[in-house]
């Protein structure tokens, strides 16, 4: 067995039950025997070297290429074993830390997101076939964190609750002008138009997303209230009562935070309000995971709240509310991963086996990061004026109740929901034989959902 690999296994894997079979057929079992038994096999000496020298990139690449095989257990279990032994860093050895320091030192070079570069980065991920995303997303194709008040919440319910929660914070009145920065496949903008009564401009850099969003607006009779277009946020020259951005800020890049919030301040009317929903890190500033940067989200970066706040302050906008969603994205990713694995054959027909392994690794690693790696979601409410929103948060629950009534009146989710969504995936826990990691905290007294 590779000397470095053997030393790493013996020194750092002290919890769990892991058996490693190297490319020569030698076997080594490590850990304290607790938890599910995992067995992995290396099919090449090169994969062994990559996995131990630069695991943040090497393990993902080797798994994607079929050079690492999970003989017993799953790739999610393997990643969670890493967190159990190393904590949030996942890279305990000194040489692994050195790679991470190099990534942090050079991170700005990887986030020079000019308008042309941003378009190319978006196309790499979001211009994949919409049929791929339909395999695992909810019927509304929400590709961001849902709102899971409890373990029995289904994925479609969680995404509807997320839209309702965001709309409540935006305090939309009938006929308000609203900008959706990074509108995706259109679900959020269509909801805000149909239910909340806004007139919506939605911008994206993805041709595939734009085509779907525009078709949906026509089909749902909202083309007169919603205008989806291909446009960079830096090119917009209008003013709005409300701005929303969900799952887009992660693609802005740290070099451009000041420009993003400066542009939002320019576009937002003096008495307006904005809601930014973005993945963030509870840890100090860092660097993008190299596997995600290379294969999934080129140019992307998940910021610490401290990095975001500096740019908000420079923009002149005032923070009127901050909410941190913790386990919600872990549950969302679990639902996506389970759905994707159940329909993996269809994904392989669209692309190939290597792509499916890459996608599985992405979903599994992301879920693990939200459970154990310090990843969270920030919802920042911003305004020009401190009195732009009520002084207490009671209005959010009241607005959600009102929106729920409007949803029923205006046909949300609508009669087409069952036909658009596989019946065996209406519950995100279906077909999942593995024990649920870790359970939701108990609800507080009075039966209200736990705000985790």
C-alpha cells in the first residue's frame, strides 16, 4: 500500500469502520468499528496518490473517473466519515493544509467574473439539459434551498414554503415593480407575479433557463406581468420597488461584491426593499472547493457573512434583517440526491456514467457540507431606509398566512402538479433505506416548527 496513504489512514481515521483495498489488492481496516461498515477499492496507484495528497480534488476526480469504487456503503457515507474524523476542515494533514492555503491565496484569480466570463461560467452549469434538472428538482424547478419545518415535509412543499417565506419578507403590494436577479427557470418570478401581485423583470445568463422560463410565463398566462430576459445584472438601467436574488450571489465572485451591492443600491427605489438568499459559510473566509470550482461552479464562491457585510456597508444599503437557515439545505440536497439516484439510468442516457458519478459526488459532498462542514444559507433583507420595513418580525408570519390564502385562491400549486412530478418522489424520504442523518431537533414548546 502507498506509504503516505497507509500513514494517513492509521493516524487520522480513528472513528468509524473503514476498509481500504489498494490497487495491488492489499487491505487495511481502520477506525474504532463504530457506525456502518464502509469498504472502498482503489483501481490505480495514481488514484491512491491523488486521494491522499490533494483529497479535496483528487477523491472527487478519482470517483468520477471510476478509479475509486465504493464496494460497501455509499460516497455520501465516505464523505461523512471524513467529517467525523477531521471536523469541518476535512484536510487534517499538514500537506493538505498547505494546498488549502494556496487556494485561499490565489482565490481572487479564479473569481475574475467579467460579463463575458460570467456568461461562460453560467453556461457550464445551467445550460445543461433542463431534462437533467427535471429528474431531481421539484415541479417548479427550484434549484435552491427549500424550507423544511419538519422531517415529514416533502420537497415540493418545502420549495413552496421557501417562496412564501421570501415573498413575506419582501412586503409586496399589488402592482409593485420587482427585479429577480438570477431568475433561473422562472418559478420565483412567476410566484411573485401570480400570488403576490408584482410586475416582475427576471434576468438570467442561461439560454436554457430563459427558454423554459419564457415558455412557462406564456403557458401560465403571465407574459404581461413577467418579463424574463438574458441580461447581466450590471447592464440593468431601471428602478424597482423590490429586488430579490435567490441562489445567484454565489456566482458573483469576491472581486465583484462591491459592484453587485452598488448596482442593487442604484436600482432600488428610495423606499424599496431587497431580499438576498445565498449560501454562506459559518467559518471564516476561505476558498471554493477545487472539485466544485473545476467541474460544477467555475468562478463561484461561497462567502462568509463578514465578507458580505463589508460590501453592503460600502453600498450605503442598510441591513434590516438577517436570518440563517442551517439544516434546510442539507434536507434539500438529500431530497435531490435521493431523487437523482432513483433516476440515475435516465441521467446516464442524457450524458454518461462519468457525468453521473460527478453529479452524485457533487450532491453528496454538498449535503455533507451543510450537515458538518459549516455551510449555511443567509437571507439578508436590505433597504435604503431603516423604516422601510416594520420594526418587529411579526409581520413575516402574518404575511405568510395571507400568501397561503392567496395561493389557494390563485391555484397554487395547481392541478397539474401530480402529472409533472413522479408519484414515488412526492415524499423526499421515499426509497431511502439508509437511516436518516441526524434527526431534526425537537420543536419548541407550543408545537411551533423548529426554526433550524
